[in-house]
């Protein structure tokens, strides 16, 4: 494993961080608006990528169901562990909610899809995308629900709004196309393919722009513990739970890798919107992203 670390770092991890670094360096200099870029990725590139990959995939429905159940179970377990630990340490209500949000919502889009593809090849792209969609839905539901609960909002209404997520909306027809093997017009497949092909570099670049706007980095004890839960505890639990769900090969490896991603920048956006310890959350997101450079190198070498 140790002999693989240099090649894994240079061939898999470094290209991803290089694009993030470009966004961090060029975003402020070009006056780029991270919110506009994020909305473009969220409403255009991510749905196109999702539809393109799933509609062309030939993943059996039984396998897809196992992967979905595995992703939901592992991420709900992450959140439960984080909540119990926060309460055991007598953290306030909003900080406990922040621990849950940071532990559940990994950066499975920006980092996850690129790293899984670079490490495992194109065969892992369909499983990684299924994990991406399921984790996105689960994480949004948990984070928005917990944040709303913390501030006395309506949890059911917040959870229902998750199902308007563009990536989820297009996933349904994409599954139907894949199952029925319908031949779509070339105009559709090429348009969707071109947009989808731009998603991963676009999201990595946007992450760099977003991080450039993030100034708060206060690595307190809580920040370090939450980052450790996200980067070490989560993939370890995912590794253990893969066998009971009957996962092996690229399906297992992709699931473990997606579980080991740093906290998503969207957690900071949700925390700010609902005023759930936003300073702590922003620091934890940035710190976990920086700390993921060595942890992801090791995890990628292990799988």
C-alpha cells in the first residue's frame, strides 16, 4: 500500500486539487460569482451528467437497490453517531445539529465523482453516480430537516422540498431509458453528453472559487473531531457495512470512497441560511477539505 501512495497522489488526487486550486486562484481575480456558478452547475450540468450516465448505464435494478439502501443506511448511521457524540460532550442544540450536518453531507459531487473515476475507471462511474444521487437526497433531507428543527421550522415541508432537486427529477426518466433501452435522438444524447462532460471540471473549479471566498478557518477541537469523523470514521463504517449489503468490486469500492469525502460546501450554505453555528460549520468545511489531501490519498490506495 505504501508503495502506491506517490502514484495515487500524483495521478489521482493532485489533478483534482489542481483544478480546485485554479478556481481558488482565478475566481477572485476574474471577479467570478460563486453563487451564479453554483446555480449553473446545480440546474444544468449536474442534471445533464446524471441523465447521461444513468440512461447509458446497464446496472441491474437489484444492484442499484442494494447500493441505494447501503448509502442511506451508512449516512444515517454517520449522522446518528455524530449526534450521540455531540450530546455526550454536552454540545448546545445548534452545534449538535451542525455535527450531524457535517458528518452526513460529504462532497460526493465535486470530489467524489472525479476521484472515483480516476481511481477505478469508467466502470465505476455508474455506481458512483447512483451513490451521488442517493447521498445527495439523504444529506439534503437530513441537513435541511435538522437545521429546520433546530430553528423551529417545519421538517416535513423541508424534506418534501428535497424532491424538487434537479438531479433527482431527471434520474427517474433516466432510469426508465436505461431499463427499456430506448434509443434517444442523437441531438438529445450529444447535447446532454456535452453538458454532462463539463460537470466534473466545472464543479471542481466552482469549489475552488467558493473556498476562496471562505475566510474563516478556526481549527478548534470540535472542528478537528468532526473532520476526523467525516474523513476517517465514515469510510471505516462504510467499509464494515459493505459486506452485509452484499456489495463487492467497484460497487463496494465506490461506496467506500464516496463515504470518505470531505464535508460539502453546501453544508455551510445551509448552516448560514438557517443560522446553525455558521462560523463553526464554515471552518469545519474548509479544514476537512484541506485535511482530505492526505486522508484521501491513503483511502484511494487502500481500495
